[in-house]
C-alpha cells in the first residue's frame, strides 16, 4: 500500500527485473483524483492514466449540519443509507402544492449531527479552481466551434476555453483534459457530448435530456432539467460565500436544483461559508 502526495512522482519497483522502472503521479481533477502509472523496461515504455474514485461503506447518505432546523421531504424523494441530521429530525412537507408521496422518510439508521460539517479534503484546491488559479504553463487556450470534436489526453497540457459572456454548448464533442469557463453562465444542451471535462461558471444550466459525465463548479446556481443522465464520475459542486436574505426571490436564490427523472452518479456538493444564509437543495422526482 502506497501513500501518494499530489504532484509528486513516486518511484516503485514492482518486479524482480532491475531494468524495470515504474512511477506513480497523482494530480487533482476537480473533486476526483487523477493517477498516472508509467513503466519502462529497456526501450519499451507504458503509461496509463485514470480518474480515481472510491467506495466507502461507512460514508453516510446525507449529513446535515446542526442548524436547529428539520429536513423536509416532498414529492417522490427517497433517501437510502444512514443519515446524520439536526435534533429536529426529518418530516414531510409541502412545496408549491407538492406533498410527500413515499412510504418511508428514509431507509437506514439516523444519528444526530454536530454544528461542524465533515472537512472537505480538497477544499482549498476547489476554491482555487473557481478562481481560475489553475492557469499555468501546463495549460493552453482553444476555440469552440460548431461541430467541434476534440479529445485531449491527461498526459498532455490542459486545454482551456474561457468566455466573458454566456457559453452555449451544443453540437460539440469534448473528452478528457479540457476545462470550459464562463464569467456569467454555461448552458449545456442535449446535442453536446461531454466526457470527463470540467465546467466552471457562476451559473450552469444543464438542459433536458443531456447525457454524459462531467464536473460542474459554480458559485451561485446549478440547474439540471428533466431526463438528464450524468454518469459516474460526475460532480455538481456549488461553493458560495455571499449573504442572502430570507426574502430573496426564486430567481436570485443560491441553489442546486435537479428536476424529475434526472440522475447524477458521483458527487453533489453544496458548501456555504455563512450559516446566516439560506441554503436550497431541491430534488424533484
């Protein structure tokens, strides 16, 4: 078992052949880790790069920080796994005329949460990602064109497209070591094929019927419309530190919203800097 630090090459000897040299390199790729294994024997060289995930049987399905407010479920919401909730617990409710339709509130064991959320291991890196601090000598810019098909290896430099206005993604195919950024909003349409890429914008809208796997990083709003299938490893990450009053209208609310018949296989993360703000996570099924 080997412990790897980020961006440091680890030399290994994995066979009895003294001419064999193997190295491991771990990097960040959004909320996931990226590992490259390289091996050389005489004049032959082999390399493999993969996005890493893990399966933690002890991880809870839902952890809500103690804010002295209960969790309210409506519609066809279903929580499978163990929970850590405020002392006020969990109950049914009604949002816009929609009541809870399930048989049980959750399937698993319930514990009482604390006032402190579990630490996010890569929190500082994720903040820097939103600030575009990843731009360096190992990145280069490229243009988006209608019908573009581009695949970039993770052993090569990161391709970046950044836009000061809205960025509309349609009729394109992008795969691999690619980051797309907008200073306002990114809109993903069903004709866009995205695999392993990263999207960064204050607001991101994923329109109905989108399929693919990609990571979204936002500071204000992530909307996933109906019938979207985001396969593993996908991520929806909203990191926000702005204050929001209780009478903020729906248009300006800071939220992640996943509409009916949509699934996200991977990570959904909402991190709010201030407890005084209203946090809204809405899942409609």
